[in-house]
């Protein structure tokens, strides 16, 4: 399965990324992130989600939940 997340605000402190980007996910793994997909990437069979106005971040855990 291929999933394309379009236009979300991607925040990844480990890579110092904070900005609008697209993410292409194939078989549960991110294979591309950036402003525009490189030529040759097949997205015809992808499920596309418009994430404008949404944030895409690594898993967050609140340590003080009981």
C-alpha cells in the first residue's frame, strides 16, 4: 500500500525539519519527504490525504499520565 500525505506541517526535531512538505509512505516506511516528489515516483495507485493545516510529527508521549 502506498500513502501520500500532502501539504502537512512536518516537524522532526532530530533532523531539524519544521515546514510544509509531502510524505510518501510505501509499506509502512517513509520513502520520500520534501516539497515536490521526484520524477519517476509512482503515485497513481496511492491513497492521497490532504493535510494542509495539520501537523505531522514523530510519536509523542506525555510522561506524566497516570
